[in-house]
C-alpha cells in the first residue's frame, strides 16, 4: 500500500511506547515490517509481533499477516529468550557481542541491509551489533559460565544446601567465573563503578551460595576485589585488540603532556550507555568519512531528504562519537557535522547515547512533578523565597504551559542556591524606527533588559535601553549579545567589592570565566566604560571575539514587543536559541525550558561538562527528571528528592 503510515510500537508495556513512520506505506509481509522495526530501533534480541484485534476486544494477538496492519495501529514487540547464546559458553566466549541500541523514536522507511538475516518468520537476529541496548540493570542477572564451571558450581550448591559446606574453587574455576562476569559487565559498561561491582559480587553469592566467603563482613568482599582486578586486565586485553572505548585511554592516544595512565580518562560520567561505540563491522574509517562528506552534501541541498539524513546520521554515529572524544572546537565540529545541530537529531543522538528519549522524558517528568515543586517553592523563605515568589507571580495570569515550565526551572535553580540567569540572557525586542512604526518593521535587536541580567551595574554606566541603530539581521543580534555579555562579565570581574581587601590571587580567580571544558582567564584591562562608544567597540569587541565568545555556553531569549515577564502580553518570545563557543547552534526554539532541554542534550552529544555555576541544577535534570544514574546523589539533591517524594 502506498502512502505514509504511522505505528505506535510498544516495547514491553505502555510505559515504553515509540513512534514509527513508514513513508512507503504498510509493508507487504510481516517479515518486511519486522525488518523495519529491527532496523530503525536496532533490536538485536529475537522477538515476535502482536497487534490489537478489534474482534477480541482490542486484546493483543500474534501478528501472522500484514493485512491485519492499518494506519495508526498499535503493535507490541514481545522478546523471546534465546537459549543458544546463553547455554553455549563457546559461542559466548568466541564472540562477546554488545547489544544494539534503539536509535530512533520517529523514523522513515529506508532500504534494508542485504546482510541481515532471519531465523524464522518471528525471529530476527542482527549479526554484528556494535552498540548497547540498555543501561545498567536494576537487578544484575548472573550469566551461565563454562560447562565445567557450571558442573562444579552445581555440585557445590547441592553440597552447601545439604551440609553447609562451602566450595573452594580452583584457580581455573575462579578464572572462568570472573571471565563470564566480566563479559556480562561489558554488555553495560567498560568502567563499572564500585557500587556496581559490589552488586555483581552480591548477585554471584545469591545465585551460588557455595561461593560465600567466611571471615568477611559481607561474604563477598573478596569476589568484589577479584572483579575489580579482572576488569582492569579485561580492559587491557580489549585495548590491545583495538576496542575504541578503552583504546581511547591508551598512552599512545593521549595528548602531549598527559602521558600518564590516570590522566584525562575518557569514560561515561553521566550514565552514557554508548560512550564510544565501535565502527560497524565491514566498514572502515575511510568509508565512514566518505559517508560523512555525502551527508554534508545532502544537508546543504535546498530540498533535503530528511529520511536519508537520519539514516546516514545513524550509520556514522560511531565515527562522530570518536571525533567528539578528541574534544574538537565547537565551530570546527559544527562545520563537519551540521546535521547534528537540529532539534530532532539531538533527540535521536541522546537516544543513541542513553537509550531513552530526551524531550518527552524531560518535560513529562517536569510536568508530573510541577505541583510538588511548587509546594517546596512556596515553603522557601528568606531572600531566595522572595525571588521565587516574584517569579511564580508570572504564572498567575498566564496559563501557557511554556511559561509555567520556564518559571519552575528558574525557581528550581534558586531553590538550590544557584541562578539560571547565569546561563540564560534575556533581551527585549525594540523598534529602532520609533514607537509609531508598525510591528512588522520592528528590529530583532534590543539592549539587554537590566532587570533580568544578574550582573551589577553602576547608574552612570547604564545604557538606559538605548536603541542600537543599523542592526536588523540576526548575525548582528548575536554579535550584540556577545558584546553586551562580555561587557557585563568584564565589568563584574574587575570591579571589587567596597571596603574588602583581597589578594591578587583572589582577584585573578574571580576574573576567570568557566567554559564547558576549562576556565579561561580574561585579559587585563585598564579602563572599561559602557557609555564610551570607542572603548566599547574597540576593547570589548576584540576581547569578546578573541576570548569570551569562543568559550561561551549560554541561552539567549528575545522577548517580543509588548510581551514582558511582568504580566504584559502573554510572555511570548520572539526568538530563543543556544550559543556554544560563540556559535549559534540552535535558534527559533519554543521557550527557555525547551532551550534548557536542548542544551542538556548537546552536553551529552558533545561530551561537555555541566556549567559549574549550575552543577546542582543539571544534576537534578539528570538524576531526578531523566532518572540517569539516580542511585548516587549529592546531599542537596538527595534532600530535594526526599521532599519531592513526601
């Protein structure tokens, strides 16, 4: 059937529903439809499909014919256990593969890979997975070991249950057990944390109580120590074999001055699942680079093939991640991978990295917890409480969901003794031709709104909302944004507090601006005046372009004329965008909250660090809203989570 169709695909249950779009229409066979699901969601485990049967009161029934499919139908993926890979130790040891990752929540139809094969009408196997499909499990399942080790453990467990006799494994048996556990751990991460190793050791003792250790507090401290040493040796073997996730930390791949084993270790720090995937089997770096060039050509076309772009972005994921880990400059990386800096691609890249959706998960959890957040905010007192009250007042006469989200995120940072205004710069759209001119002639640039800027100003240096003339294009607006922000940063950095004696070291420390990867010390300046046009243009422009603009991570928001935050209009923004290292990577976003979501996704996609001034706020984004690595929280975020759940 021709024509675009949409399917709602369930993976396990209603809590994991994903959207699949097929431009070519409903597939002719069940096998073809299953191949579409396998290709776009990168499913590696065997599965069968079910559909809702109207004749059976919308109960799920096994899909046996493509004639049962229709547009906007709900299809369920039912995974089937594979006994061959788990019971045959030779197969597992010979090919320690890593499961695939779901890579798309909204996909289009592409041609299938001829190398993919089927084992039956209901079973689909991906022969060479290079990426992981899930994060660390909530309950670690001990794998099957070698045949000899399983026989010894079976006899030992029977003896323990009958007489309480503990098993003393031989070095060969212990080595087989540790090898199996290391390969199972590698399916989730190459650098397990201490608590994860403890969880594995505990699961081993629970599955095989005959391995319990006497004389230790927990009964498995020795096994935890063995696992730690085993993972170190296992990573060394993988590094020599060329596994990219561990080879990137070898001494020969380190930069000059970092030739030490513990220097600048690149590993998942924000619960990434596919931190550094391997290049697909059968491909080379030269082939991947050629596909990147083809992708760049496709992006520059006037009539872009969005489906082809998504397919090429998925295929070049491993090459892109290996480039990211070399910490390139954002402008250079933006020129090489412009397709990544798109709202839909950022969402897809986040799924490739973490296996969970970005925007829907972030905003969904934020909306679900909004009432609990408001209760906490209303109970806050002091200066922070007064700031929160002023911000929450913006929601009284405005029912826009975006305004509500913006206020909650701003209040959240204040509640954590941080300030979102250090990241978000708000500007007012002004009319350079005068108030009598119609709205369609209004320029896109205005002076920064002093009320929203967090930097202190002197009355003598206030620009008094002076209109900037002869600036009507967006490039001029971004240049103006950098100039004004640089001026405020520089004034604050060189202006000491009154009646306070400080050393040169402390002054120099305050003059350092924090960048996504490292701090940048500003040049010393002798004089700075906002009122003097020559000083502003010569000193600030040059310093902003040379130093500050290249190390900027921020969000700009331009309020439309007549839509102020104090109740005027509906709070509409004329433009919201994200700037990284002086490059406007995103623009025309819906709201500040949407920009925060996209910035959070870009931090993952580009392997950046959280802003130091908002590290607690971004920790809440990650560990409470996104539920990534939520077992280890800082004391302040832990206290917030406890209060939210009360």
